[in-house]
């Protein structure tokens, strides 16, 4: 293709010279002619390839040509970006180019001063760079509305990001409102990263029925990605002990350092902020001199900007980052990308590796450093899909009712009054609302009328002063404003980190256990006035959930299915007498990496368990866990788990807990379930029943309460500044059932947290006999492929069989010896002290009076001494205090009889005086047998606590 810069007039070619561009990039070659022809276009290219200029230069050219024929009035070019940081180099560059062309380019966003806004209203720029929210704010404004009538070109940046959330749904209608204001069409140009189903993104951008072109400068299959899983050596073992890290992690970090050394500029992507922080600290521990930075969303804007600049200038050799560096930020010519552990999604891998190779003739190159067998095989599958160009389709919010409510009010503010028929006509031009039903529109209008936001007689809608204005402008943002609460270890007042309000709303209650910074904590109390969550450390335990729930990346259905298919191939080769590694030939595995993948499948077969594949679900039982091996991905498994748990709960009459990963579902009950019964329920679950079952199952959940709370804010039912409370949210759930806000909250969950469509497909496959459901008869152990999820939901030192290895006993002994417990003298109430178990003598006595009548309680129990004093002083105790006294007396009696042995036993998790009596009365030939009994009692407590403790 000839140099497309020649299509531009001299003023624009001069700007190209000033920018010192020797030749156009591929996306510029494709874009400039198409934009000059007046086409609506979607430009798909990685960040750093001149994508913005590919859109703006031809638009500037068209503007100059048009200005030569008639005087320019108002705002002619609108550039909409989801990025809040509108001071990026690219925008400063556009402003400079505009000045040299006598074309005023200005920025407007939420922080723009009132003085600047007033100047823009009096003398508008020819090009306005703004955010979706600010665009919504200026649409109804009297002066700005007049200026917007003259818009001829709209450029939407990061359109793929907008299309997948409610900001995008809001913008799509906003563009139709702009067209209605203009009384005619304008040219639409979208800038996108690599995305699955670009047709949908283009249709979202241009609206219903308008033509468009999709121009791509980069195909996913162009990338080079390998999968590695380094094995630890003796040096890694030694460094692991020194740094208190698994040797496998050390070997991966050492490999990262090798990649950094081999390349000029490297990005190391992790899936969570915690991983980024942990890897950063361990990289520097192994190699303090390495020039590496860190970049994630929890760091301040100043820190992130400094890191970006230093990488671009070559002051840093590498940056360890999360999705914060995935898109939209130009960090110069990165020549290699490391993905730490599976990226979980193909699009994510393509976008991340696509950050590299932007030099002439360069190819995007990267490596996935995988860990355990699931991670290795999943990474390989994702890398193959990337090379095949098969990407996840974006989740689009079609017909969102809260966005609809806001846009209806916006339209009525603009025009004073509108007929329902005209509202419907405008709204249905937006592609996400092309199927809008009259009934849904009418019900939303009725809801707004009930809350006194609008007037409506059923045919015509009118604005209502001042409520319409107040509602519209307080709901410009569709982003949930989530408050953060500080997490503090209440034992030593040490700050642990933060939890967001959504986590607290859904899971925050005293007793709930969660994981943050790799440690399990239990919530002791929540002080909403001080935005404080007090916690105490506990061993990893049943029901512990990750604090960064929002960072969990769901593995899609088609990836999990392909992984299941590869497992099936390995199984077939092994059964046919092969090694199993034949199935992995041609997939880029080295011999040692292939061996890790094959070994787990071989062990599954050798121990007599069926292998879960894309065509086989396996149901097994271990203690009170039912593990359903299902290679269906996170969202299908979440959907299936909710449905099965609901059926079992209804029939058995007990609460059924669930945990899921992409390849397994665990059902957790206080009673043993027959896996055959679970198979029966799964086989008889009809696809047509799924929606009704899910709505019933979700109806009383904290997840629905939280979602409904935020939807109710966007409907104007709850004040925007109101803070979430569980009491009011429960009231909302019951009073709003069946209304548009309730239906929207349910729709949100089903589209974002579930995969109903593919779940129906799975149920149809089971019904039609295409998907086998195999059952493992109940045994006293679990299968090798069940271990990854069981390890995640139960303590690793007590999940093992009844006779654990000596090493496990040593771990438990060390934990109990290091436990701190509170001792209170019941004889004279003259002693109340916290002691570490290992420091106690064999005969435990009060250091003040010498009595052996010492009660054992938890470290934070500061009330027991006062209760003892009341009892000894013959003052009346409350019912609760009487129970505390009885428990204390029982524990003191055990200390009096068994001494330190009793304190050790009661230091066990959930081992109170009643269980301690049973353990201490048993005959133990060795100390190991005592610890075995403690482990058994802890296991019983941990598997049932979630059902009887409140």
C-alpha cells in the first residue's frame, strides 16, 4: 500500500513531519482512507500502535476541508474516552496539533473548573475530549446543547471496554440522543483492543441498521506464546526455606529474572494485586539490584504514572503489573511479556502479550509461567485458542432497565415532554435496546412516576421540577461507588489492608472467614461509623473466601471444555498402553512439563477413579463434601452449583454450601450425602426449569440484596449517598419484588455471575445421553483431581486421611504450642493473663494464689474475669453470663485434672470443654495419638461450623 499520508493535505502532512513519523503504522494505513471516505469504522489494534492518530488525523483533514467551505460553529468533533486520567501524552499531543492547525481542542471532565466550563459554554472548542459521564451531563444543558447540534464526527476510545458495562449502555443511548438533537447522522469511529466478536462491538458503536467497517492491524494468531513450568532445584529449595516460600514459586521467580535479563523491556502480568505485590517483594529478595517496578489499581495515581514513565524512559527493566497496564497506557516498546500463572481468558492473554513487539517487524512475544497440572493444561489451551484467533465474546448489557430509566429522564429533560412512542423510537435505535418491549418501557416510566421523578399519563411523559434534574444529575455515573473499610488485627491493632463495601455487604458478618495477603482471618466485628473491620488470624478453614473477589477471572466454558477434551485424550492413550504424553505432542510441551500434566491423570486412573473430561462429569464423596468434577468453566459451574444446591436444600432441609472452580463444584453439607442422589438430581434437572430455579435460589441471597441496593440507587429509590445496611436491603428485596429494579438486579446477576445459556446446553447434553455422569462409590479418601479444590476450602493440615503423616502432626503440634490462650483464676479471680501454650509448666497453677482452678478461654475474652468476680461476689448473672461461667468451670476442672495437656487440647480449633473431655478421657499410647484426636475434633468442627454457628 502506498503511503497513506499522501492522502492528507499539506497542513496535516506537516504535522506528520513534526511528529517525526517516517511511515504509517498498519492501523493508520487501513484507517485513513476509510475515515476520509466517511465510513463508520471500528479500528482494532494494540495500544502503542498509533491508533488514536489513525482516527484523529483523517478527521482533522475532513474538518479542514469542511471549514474551507463554510464557517465552523459549535463543537464539531467529540472524542469520548472512558479513561478518567485525561492528561495523557496523547491528549496533550492532540491539543498541540490542534493549535498548529487553528483548531481548538479542549478537555472536559468531572474535575474541570467552573470557570473553564463557563468559557466552553460561551466559546466552544471545535474538538471536545470528554468522558461518557460528562457527555451525559452536557447533553441537556441549554448552551452546550446548542453547541452539540454541530457535531459531525464522534470518536469513542476503548470502545470494547465501554461496550461490556452499563457505562456503555448509557453511552449508546446518549449517541442516539445526540443524533436526535442534530436531526441527522454523524460519522462514528471506535478504537478497540483485540476483542472477540468485533461485529457486536461495531454494531454497538454505530447503532441499529447503520453500515460500518471493521479494520484490524493485528490478528491474535500473530502472537508467539510458549508455556513453561520450571521445576525447583536444590538452590530453589534452599532459597525457599530462607524466604519462607514454596520452592516451586522460587523457581518461577528465578525464571522471571532470566527473562528480564534477556530482554530490553519486560512486562510481568499477574491476575491479582496480591500476586503482584508478592512477586515484586520476592524478585527483589532474590535479586536486589534488578530495576523492576510495580503497577496495580490499589497504588496511587502518582506512583503508577511514575512507573509508566520510568519504564518508557528505560529506567526500569521490567514492571510487575495487573490489568492496570493491559490497555490504554503507552509504555513504549516492550519486547517481551511474562504471564504469571494462567491468564484464565484468551482475550486477556492476547491483549497482554499484544503489548510487546511494536517495533518495525516485531512480533508480540510472551510466555506463560504455569504451576500445577490444571494451570499448565489450561494455559496451553488458552495459548492455542489465541493462535487460532478464538476469543471470548464480550458480555453486553442488553436492555438494562436502570440505564433505560436514566436515559428516559434525560430525553424528557431535553425536550420537556415526550410521547412513549417517540421515546421508544429513539431508544430502539441504540443496538442494545433494539428489542425493547413497549411493556418494559411503560413499566420503567410507571416506576419513575411512582417515585415522583416524572409525570406520566400513560401516553405522554413530562419532566417534574426539581426531581427530574436532581435524579438525572446525581446518577450520571453507572460505576458503583464502593466505599473501602480498613481491616485491622484487633489483637495487636496492626493494619492488614482494606475490604470494599461490596464484600462486607455480601459476606461481612462476625465469624466469616476470608483470605487476604495469603492469610486467613475471621471477622470479629464491624464498626460502620469508623469504616473499620476488626479481625483475628485463624488457620485456613472451611468457608474462607478471597477478599479480592472482584479480581477473580472466570475461565470460560469453551476453554474448560477443550481442557477436558485434552484430559480425555491423555486417558485414552494411557488405557491403550501408551505413556499419555503422546496426546500432548504438537502442543509445544517440553518433556518435563508434559510429564506433570500426564502424571495427575495417570494417578487418577491408577487409584480407580474415572477421569473427568468434556464428555464426562464425575461425582464423588469425601466426608461431608460432594465433589462434582465438571469441565464447564467458572460461570457454568456457578450456575449448576446454585441449581443443585437449591434442589438438595429443599429436599433434605439443610443449608448446602458451595464452592466452585472451572473444573469442579463442591457441595458442603452438615450431613453425609449419597453421591448417587446428587447424580439423580443432576440428571433430572431440566433445562426449562433453570431460570425459575435460579431466581428462587437467588431471591434471598446477599448477592441479590447488594445488587438491588445499587440498582435502586440508579432508579432514584435509594439516595445516592446512602450507605448499605443489611436491614434496609432486606426490606428492599421484599418490597421491590417483581418491579423493574428487582428484575434488573436479577438480570445483572444472571448475565455477570452466571452462564445460563451454556448451562442449559450442558443439561440438554446430560438429558440426551451425550454427557456421561459417572459416580464414585463413597470411600474414605478423595481422588487426585479433587485435591486442588478441597485444599482451597479446608485446612491443609486436617484435610488429610485419619492417619496423617508424621510431618502433619508436627505442623499441628507447632501450631498448638504457639497458640496464645487466656487463663482466668476461678478460685479468687485474682489472675487474668494471656499465655503461650509452650511456656506453660505441666502442672498449671495461678501465679497469684497457687490454685489449679484456671479456666481456659480465647485470647480476646476480656469479659470472663468480670463474670467470675460477679459469681464469687454472689451477684446475679444474666443468662448469657451463666453459660459463660459454666463453660469456664468445666474448662478449669479439666486444667485441674490434666494440667498443660488440657490447655493444649482446648487450644485446638473449635475444641471446647465438652469435646476436650472426650479427647482427654481416651487412652493415648503416644503423644501422636493425642494429636490425632485433636485433628479429628478440629476436622469435625470445621466441616460443620458453618451450619450451626451464627
